[in-house]
């Protein structure tokens, strides 16, 4: 029976199997001084009960043992959990034995006598690997545990809860939807979610970037053409509207669609039919239209930059995606998820984020939104960033670059000091959030509206945070 997955912050212990009491004592002391918890056993038979699937362990075993040897035990350990790192130690081994053990799945092979530094370094590498494996498995379990919209649109903030509720309600319908949001907020992700969680999920999801093609090519992309319709049209091409039959047509950056094409799209949507270029035959279409825009289409129509009739045709329902800076409390969760995904994709160990790095992530303005955060996580895993974790060269963007200093005790934590005792992550995040908000209120004399503008979040969101954090804006008005 598979044991429940441990929490992500569960420490990795070392299962030390060594029959020589003096050697076992010395190895255990070296590992404990390095910060590892150690389970000491004198034989495989004694150690066997500690090996379970998903256990937060690294196995460090001598090869020559009374009873079953460490090399023979390797196959048994692999059968229980193929991802459990096992390091074999022997004073009698040779190159052939080492190669054979590695082929059988041993994580590492160490020859006696070895220094404490060599032993600890090997165990630390194996522990990093084990931690990554367990984190990835936990992430997969969490994602599998989520259903519907929650499995796609991540975040625990009030703003994201509202977005998920609206998307879940709209997904069950075939209503046309306009998604508003800055670059990188995940507009196409929402569009796919509307499709995959709705009644049209069995048909095609067809995407077209309206700003990426000249008008003549965009018309062909939308409506298709017959063979011989123009020079180079050697065969029939099915357009996006026709290809999306029964499914969803996603029109990204619809605000950049040329006016002439807007007229033709409006006609097709009103008549629910199209004519391919070079044809006079009307072909019925049946698709849900989901459009995405970075600006208000109603305002654009009032300014004559977008057809008002098309706006009212597709503007049945609206989903507005908040920028990442408006839901900073989601940053730790998103960054952790992206880091684990990147570690799995690149087959690298997932680095641990220090409090100072987390403070920098929380304070950064994130102009590229979730897409930028994902890219930073990728570079973090690949080792392409300095300690700030943020874009740019040198020291990157420090937390103070936004005018918001991290709370006392967060920025002061030494980078890379993974062995220092840490408070629970939710408490650190709450302290940091409270410090950022109180500093903004202090700077603006307790005026909530001004503080909300400085923080880049809606006024109501700040009111919600003040209530949750038990912070009174009136106190700062008295100090002003």
C-alpha cells in the first residue's frame, strides 16, 4: 500500500545501514552535523521496515552486511520505490561492482575510506533529488485532485476565486465571451478552459491571432479559399470558422483586427455561414466565439477604432483577468508550481527559495504578469539568475526598487542559508503582506484609495486585505 505523500517541507532523513558500529557512529555524526536526521540500522533486516513508497528518505548502505548484502537489497528497494535514492558504500568494491550497481539503479557509489565532506556531499545531492521527486509527485496529486476550472486557473486570492467562479458558470454555456487582460495574464488559458470545461469540448479549439497577419491572409485564415481563388492557391483550404464547427473559435488580440475584416466577420456571425474565397456557396458555421483583448473594446468602438456592431455582437459575457501585481498573494503558489514544473521538464533539482528571494518576488511589479513569472521560474531552475531571482543583469531589481521595503526579518535572512530555522511560509507571507500594506498606508496618511493606487490593486481588494490582516487605516490617519 502506498503511503500518503509527505508535505513539501518534510525534511529528508538518511537511512544509514552499516554493521560496523564505529563506522556507523562516525557517519551518523557527520550527517547530523550537516543537518540531516539519521535512522541507524545494523542490517538490511532491521532497515527494511523503514523503506516505503514515497518515504522522505535517502538510503545509505554498506555493501558487505550480515545476511542480505546491500547490493542484493538494492533490487528490493527499487521494487518498493524506483525513485528512492540509494547510495552504496564499500571498502571491498571495484570499478566493475560500481558500474553494475549504477546500472541496477543505485544513486551513487562511494569507496571506503571516505571523508565526511565526500559522504555529506553525496547524501545532499541524493536528498535534493528525493525532495524534487516528492515535490513533483505532490504537485501531480494536487493537480489531479483539482477538478474542472480549479485544475487550470491557479491561485487562492479573492480575485482569482471570482474569475474561476465566472469561468465555471460561463463554461457550461455556449455564450460568446470577451476576455480582457494585460499581456501575460493568461487569456488563452481561460479561453481553453471555457472550451474544455464546456459542452463543446469534443470538437476543435481553434485559435487565431488577429494581430499577427495582414488583412488578406487573415481573411483566408478565417474563411478559407477554393483552389485557384488567387495566385498560389493550388488546393482548397478550410478556414478557421469552418474548422471550428461544433467547437470554439478563439480570436486573440481582436482589437487589432482590420476594419474591413471586422465587417466580414460580423456578417458571418450574424448569418451563421461563410463563403470561402473564390466560392459562391454558403457554408453553415457553428462555433462559439471567445475573443481576447488588451483594451476596452467599447471605448475603442466609441473612438472609431473598433466596430460597435461587432462589439455588441460578441460582447455577450466578459471575463476580466487581474494583473499579477493585483494578486500578489498568489505569487508564492504560482512560483512554486512553475519551479516544480520546470525542474521536472529540465530534469533538474528544484532550488529552494530563500526569504529574501521571496520578498523580492513579492515586491516586483511583474509587467509581464504570469508569463514573466513562469520565465523567471525556468531561469531559476536552470541557474541563470543571481540571488535576486529577478530579470536584468547584476543585482537585478531589489525589493526597494518598487518603493516597498520587505518586512523586518525577511530581507535580513542570509541568502542561501537553508539550514537556518524558518517560520511557516504562510506566516512569513502574511507578515510581508502586512508590512507592505502598512508602509503604503503610512506613506499616504491612512488614505485607503491612495494606498491602493500605490500598491496597484483595487480599493475594495485593499479593504478586504485590511479586514483579513486586522489592520486599521484610521491609525495611520492619526499619525499623519
